[in-house]
C-alpha cells in the first residue's frame, strides 16, 4: 500500500497560497507561483488562458492523456480561523479549499515527474480562474483551452469537504453535482423622500415581496419528488437615510439536477418577476430587467471510471472511498468536461477531524472559519497522484 508522504515543499506552498488569496480573474500572484513550481518539475507551462488561467503539460511520449483541474480563486470573506498562516488580505480568504487543491495537484504532479518508471503519456494540468464566479472554465474554453492541450482520455478533479473526516473520499457514479443558473433582477425608479411614500414605487418593498415569492417556487411549483433550490444570495439597494432607493439589484441562484425541472423553474421565476413588477407599478423591460448571467451544467461522473478509481484508491491508499448521493452544490469543471468530450470523475476529500462522523459538521466550506484538517493535504495529494498514475497506466477503464 502506498504511503501519504508529501513533497517537502508542499505544506509551505499551501500556507503561502492561503496567506495571499486572490479573487476570481485577479489571481496573478497565485498563477505565477504555480507556474514557477510546475516549471521546476519539468512541466511546460502556458499562462494567460482565460485571463489568469494556465495549463502545464508533462510529456512522457506516446500514451494516454490524463488531465486534472484545480482552481485558483478565493472568496470575499474576512478570515477568522486564527491560523498562523491566516489570510493577510483584507476581506479575502480561501474558504473553499482551492489553495489546498492547488498544493495537492502540484505535489502529486511533482511526485510523478520524479519517477523514472512513469508510464508513457501526457499529464495536463488545468489551473482555472474564477470557479466561485461560475465563469472561469467557460472563459478558458473561449480562449482556446481545447486547442492548447490534447484531448484528455480522462478528466480528474477533487474537492475538500467538511461532510467527511480525513481519510475518507466520497464520490457519486453518474450525476454528482447540480446545474446552477444565476440570474439578476434590476429595477430603477425616481426614488424620493421616505416622508412621501405615495410619490412613487418603493423598490425595496418590491424586492422584499419578490424575494418572499421566489422562495416559494420550489415548495409550490416543483413536484415534491424532484430536487431543486431557488435562493436569493444577494440584495443591493444603495440609498441614504430618509431617501427611497433609486435602484435595486436582486441576485437569484437556481440549482437543479434535471432539465425537466430547470426549464419550468426558469419560466416561473420570469413570471414571478413580471407579476411583482406589475404589482409595484413598475414596467417589466423598462423599469425592471431580468438577466441570465451564467449557467453551469451539472457534473457527471463516468460510472465505470468512478467505480474503478474508488476501488484503486482503497487498494493503494489507507483511505475509504465511499459512494454518496448527488449534492446540490455545483462546479464549472463540468464546462471543461463538456468542451473536451472526455470521461470524467470528481471526488470529495474529507477535511474534518479524523474518526469523525459523516454528515454536516462545522465550520463548513464557504464560511469564514473553515480550515481543512492539517492531514487533508497529504490525503488529497496521494488521491490525485494515484488517480493520475492510474490514468497513465490505463487502469481507469476509459476505453
């Protein structure tokens, strides 16, 4: 059985990335650090794909092409983990483990590059900007990613999870993560003084009524045996004391597994926005606009590849690789899988206390106190290393 040893520099790389997080499409320092680290390991690096994205390729001659994706960006949160290597950037932190994903991928790649007996083939690493914005993968594809590297025989990706303890990997055959749609409702009106509430539409009241109604869409417009989420993660209505806001912006996020559910929800959201606009005395299309900002397809694991990888992980590493239900989270690695037309597998790496239970624990990902357990980096590095090696050796059954 393979051990969980790390390259000696991997923990320092992880801590350096955690200290200096960057938001989506601003990851210049992060991309530079990874480009330098991978170049030193013999990878040919191409920077600037999709803005701050990069690809790194290790060519060992004829054989399979194995690709792996990791994310460059952080989140707009003020860290409160009190870690010795906590973020030094005001209002920005790696609260979703992307820093650990990068360090694990670089560490795994370095360990394989150092093996003289490595099977022939090519390892292609895709380091993607702006995953949290849902648009980084699409930007890389639009900027020629598919032409920059050979079509992969398999696309690999992993993500830390507070839903499992260290030493546990988890994945789903078939649909693994939901599709995500992000929409924005904007409204404009003359504004006015709060002492004259009858002098024009109140945009904050419009937004409040709209938000309440949107949060009933799943409960009243989606069949109870289907799964979906409609949520409003942001409301912006700049104003001053005593003044009605002259503009308001409401962000809407929709998560679905099936197109038969997604399309009716989108139609219903459109109808609700139109109805609430009319009720508020606002003209849809003039005073009120509804824009569809982004769509991220659902993540689909190729069952035979996922099953084979789970078995290999358990046989080669001191870990368990469990089968779990699909999650209503989303990840735009699905855009890359569709663009390449390749078999793919996406798995989770437990980041909770060793020996802990499965299920939600705190602090969770995307919160200002989230920090993976220190042993997670070693497990994630080993899991990615063995997946890359299995792909090169033709052990994942991708033919």
